[in-house]
């Protein structure tokens, strides 16, 4: 009498793929993971070939579905069934990334939480961003404006998937401040008259007067950059060096975002 039975179709080959992470410049290794249907697989072998052609079997845990690549070269995986038949294989070339771009940020930023004034930090062009304040994720945007005092950490991910980390501190500064010498000497490059402003000042204007009230120097600057000098005065008027003495000045400076203005009066000593 006829007998009904099922004869399974033998699996003679199967698709296998090595999914490789990037061997990043700052990391000791990269993960390699096997993607395949392992139902019929009894043995998994991993092999490595260096750039000199030396090929060796990797000493990893038996039937490991993932390994760590520590060296540059070609990695191979072989899949065998219970009859010791090779059913699938794949290989991948692992090279260490030479990407030299890192997040460009300062060690310290001055901010004013009271007025919600802070610089817009742009670390550069990356695939994704994570901004942390005291280990708490606070933003994932490409640029960031800190609004609290504390320690921040930035983690960026490159297009290759490498993660790079940087940190910075924020300090409170809510006063419009200028710095300049109270004396200067014409024709002496070591004793010039220069004005430095902090990050809160966007516009600055100064007048220097003679003893008769005549304006002998005037300077107005907008879009100032913090910690860069501005309004250089050489101590001359109409092409002639001013005589030694005390000269009065008036200075106005302003923050445009919060419309904060401040005026300062004083005198500058010109020495011979």
C-alpha cells in the first residue's frame, strides 16, 4: 500500500552577512555581527587576513555570532551544518577611520540666565548631537544655547557612526563690562589705547575730548566680538601728537538682545 511521507527540501546554501561597525580613531575595536538563519548551522568559524596575506582562524567563543575587530584587515565567517557542509560565508574589509573632524567648542562660556543671554554654540557638521547637563540629556539639536550654570557634555556622531565627546563649563556674567588702559603713550606700540568688551556688548561708542571740550577722537563699533580689541587710538589729532595731559572721555555700550545700555565717563592720561 502507498505510504504518505514528507521529504524536506535540503538546505544547500543560505545567505550570510557580516554587519560591521566602524573602527573609530578613538576606539580600540569595532563590533562585527553575523546576520543569517542559523537553524541548520552547527559550527561558525571566524577568520582574519592581514595586509601581508597572513590568514589565521580567530580564537573566539564557539559559534559566536559576533566578534570584536581590533586590527585592520579582512574578516571572514563560515557557516557549517551537521554534515560539515559549508552553507554560507561572507567577508568584510575593516579599516580604521581617518576622520580628523572633532567638535569645536570652548572650555568655558559666559552666560546670563537672568536675561536668558548666552552664545549659540555650533560644534560643527555631524550626523547627530546629544547635549547633556550633569548627565541629563537636554537637547539633540545641531546648535545649542546653554541657559543654566553647570558642566555640559556634548556627544556627536559622525557619518561613519563614530562618537566623539567634549565638555565645557558655563559661568555667570550679567554685567556689561569694558576694559581699557587709563593711560597711553603716542608712538609706543607697547602702550596703545585699546578697548576690550565682554560677550554681552554688541555696540560701543566712545568720544575723547580736549580740555576745551573739542572731540579729538570718536569711534563707533557694532557687532563686536568678545575678547577682541576695538577702537585703537594712537594719541594723534589732525596728524599731530597730542601733548601730555588728562583727556576726558564718554563711552556708551549696549546689548541689543535685551536693549540694555550703559554710559561710562572718565579720563585718559596721555604720557610723553
